[in-house]
C-alpha cells in the first residue's frame, strides 16, 4: 500500500508528497520513514497551507480497514493531523473514464499475455499491441462486466519506462471485494496508472517520492500528457536507510514467518509501531528526521543517531524511578524504622516535583553487580572495605557481614548506615529498592550483528544468518519501586543508572512488563 500526503497552499494550489509505506500488515504498520510526512508538512504550514493524506488503495487483496485506521493512528502519533483523508478508490469512476479515453486515443490496449509472460524487463512483445481501438474498447467493457477470468486480460499502456520495461499494466481483473467500493468493480487500476491521475484530479503541484520511483517518472508524465490533463511535477528524494536493520516489507515478513521476531511491532524492528512499543517518543523521531533532512542521495544512518535523539527527549520527560535487575538483599542492622525518602521526578527540572519511596532497613535490594567481595582494581562501589552511598536516602552504608549459600554465592549483605552529611563523601552512590514490585524486563539490542545485513559481501549467508542471538534478553524477576504502580502502557521511565524503559502493551495489573528503550549515555570506562 502507498500512503500519500499532499498540501494545499495559498491560492488553492496544492503541494503533494507520495510516501511509500514500508511494512503494512494486519496491525497497519508503517516504516518510521513515514515521519518525513511531518517534516514536509512544515513546508505547507510555512506557506499557510493545509495537508491531505491519501491512501493508494488500488489492490483489494491487500487493503483492509484496519490498515487505514492504524496508519492514520501512526500519523497522528507523530503529531500530524491531516486536513482531509482521501482514497484513490474515491476516483475509481473517473479513472475508468480516463481509461476509455486513453484507449480511444490509441494509448492503451487489452492484452491476453499472462502475468508470468510479462514479468521482468525483457518480456516478449504483446501480439495484441496493435489490435483495433474498437476491439480494445469492447474487450475492456467485457473485463468490467466480469466476462474474463483473473489473469486472462489486462489493459496495458503503450509506453516505455526509464528502466526499459514496456507497456506497463493499467488495469487488471480481481474478483475481490474492496473495503471501500465493495463489489462495484472487478477491474482495478495499478499504482502506475492511478498515482499521476489522482494527483491531477486533486490539483497537486509537486509529487515527492523516493528514488525507487524515478523509473516511473516517464509513466507519470506520459499518461497525463496522453490524456491532455493537468500534469504535476514529480520529484524524487533519496531513501533513508538505517544500519543493523532491514526495512523491506518482504524481509520483515520473512523475519516474522521464521519466528525470529514476534510481529510487526517487535521492538527490535524499525517500523513505527515497533518504535512506539519500544518507547521511542514521536518528538524524538521527528527531531531525528529534521536533523537528517531530505536529499537526493541514498543515506545510511547508524541507529545511534536516532537513539541520541530519544535520550535527549526522554531525559526531559521521563520520571526517575529505581529498579534492580539482579537483586541482592541488604540489611541495615543499626536502623529499626522505615525511612521516607523524597526522589526528584526529573532532577534538572525542579518544577516537575518529587515522589516518595520508603526505605525498609530490614530488607532493601541493590544490584548484585554493585557489591564485590573481591573487587577488581578501580572498582568504586560497595566492598567489605569500601562504603557506598544510597541514592536520595542520605545514608552511606558500610559492610560488616556477608552471608553466602552452600555454593559460596553471596545471598545477603549486612551493613551499618551513617548519615551522608556527617562523614566523608563516598566514591559512588548506588540505587536500591524497598517494598518493590516484581516485574519482567525485556532488554533489546541490535537485531543484526553487522551494519549491512543485506550486503552479500558483508554477510555471505544472507540476512537471516546475521541475527544477533542476544538481541532480546528477558529478566523475569526484576524489582522496581512502587512509583510505577498503575502506570499505563507505553509510559516511559528512567530506571536510574540502568536506562530508559517503557511499559509494554502486554502488561497486566498482576505483572508489569518493561521494554528497554535505550541505555543511558555513560562514559565507556565508568566503573
């Protein structure tokens, strides 16, 4: 499916962009590149214009109402509200009239070559190319009346594309009900035929599309001129690619059918619904697209650039909470009562307020990695000889007893606490939780090991052989403080010292599930 957006500028002139959607499925998913719509919309706004969104719904076998709804949902999620939503199918009647006129002008003919006969760039010439106009008119009417089986006849245009392909198909037979027009039609126009004529009907000035449609430019101009109708201008821009991923619909389908990813919204993919589920805010995606810009060149970007935009946004919007992925129990032996602690929601934004957590001295949990019985050189956190501060609590703790199980594994650490303002500042402060909620955490990483999984020189075995075995690690029994209680799906948090996380769509009242959005940006050598 193609989704197109266009803008009406001052004086009733319209400026249009055709955006191909990479990845539409039963969930109506689209490539994150669709956010270019948002950036180009600013062109219209700068000129006092309005924006239309048009669906190229010319193939009834691939169109479902849920596609349309979820695509529009993603457009709105990106912060864009179209002035009007239209469909190519709105113009089926007018497009049919144009087809009749094209045949009368000698620009189209009914052909009986099979689909497999005309595939590729060097198919045999059609023996029906020079059939009389009256005969093609009659046969085209028979196609419309359902007198042919699917594949027995097509309407083809007498022209050659830039890539050498001759006589592209304008109409084909499909005995499939259309979600908008129902059973009214059994012949449906192709994208090559429909795109330029819908632009003409809607008085578009410029059609913007990605470079792969450059080979269709001649068909765009030829058809409008052959019918003597208003002809917009087609401009192409370079497609934006991202390293360590694939955005081809066919390849994403393969990843799903091979059970490598769960579905189109698997957070390791780069569809918009996948990024939303992972916790990427729309503001960050729009900012990323604005930074990259639109050029004629094919551009490949490392996902680090997008993730940096995500961190910048979440740093200013995500409430800080404490969570422990690998818990180690700590008992403070010289404190008897619970201590109420104020935690800033966003430390650098005082107006965002605070929330309270309770420190239970008889049972608090820290990360197992934040304690070392035999620390390596340069280790700055808790050891039997080295105290550490508890974030926000105002205490520094000192180890006085370490409890192990029969295998020698440390299971519990007993400490004493002193107020942090009464002693020398410790080398580090660590996060902790008390009275925690148990949750599951999905730790996502790059789906592919190599930057270019589709490059046969880099990955000779094909993209399916390049899957990162650690692209998803599930932490089943993580602990998080009660601040997250009642959080709705897709709410984002910063787990202090760990990363940014969002509530997954599969979370329930009994079991919260978090997806790691991005890690924290920290110094590589930090201990």
